[in-house]
C-alpha cells in the first residue's frame, strides 16, 4: 500500500537514487534536502509499506504562485497510480495554501508525463526552446489554475 506523506530526511537516499534514474541532469543531494517542507516548499514522498520512498513531487511557492520542481516515480513502480496520487495530494496542498496556480516544465518527448498532467487539469501555456540538456529538447510549460470555482 502506498501512502503520500511529507518528504523527510530519511527519504532522501531513495529520492536521490530516483533523481539519478529518472533525469539526465539530476539534482544533488544538497538541492533535494533544501526542498524539504518549510514555509516555501511542499515536498511529498510516496512511501511503501516499509517507509521507503518510491516516488516524490516538489513544489516551491511564493505568494500565491506554485512552481513544481520535479515529479518522479521509481521505474519499477510505474503504472501503479503513484504519480496520480502524488499530483492529487499536491493539488490539495496547493489549494490549502490558497495558491492561484501551479506550473511546471516537461520534456516535449515525455508523453507519459504530458498525459498525467493533462489528466489532472494542467494545460499547455507555452514552450521553452532548448530548455533541457542531454539531450537538448524543448520544454512544454503547463499550468493548472486553482480558481475560486474549483474550491
């Protein structure tokens, strides 16, 4: 059974390993630790029965704006609804913080992620040319607006 919780220091080893598995330019351990929940960050971990992180999502917020940093699920745990659970909980937390929107960048070739975000109400709002490295690729900028009508 998977449980979504605030990321904690004991999750960092597994999160760092997922960063290296999932991203061509992974965040460092120090960068990940700085994302742990505080008055500017929501950092959620999907935890298995053993308390091991098998997925995560991070968000930095300023005033009423939310910026999703990374979303990842351990490759061997994909297609089990963990990404859905993480995004759903992140939206709940963003609403509780009264954020107007949450936004993110995604590789244009990452069709699974694009599908996940669209499923959760994110819409394409722009493109960042040559945003990604290794390989060089455009980013699709996607935003989910959290207006009064949704709350």
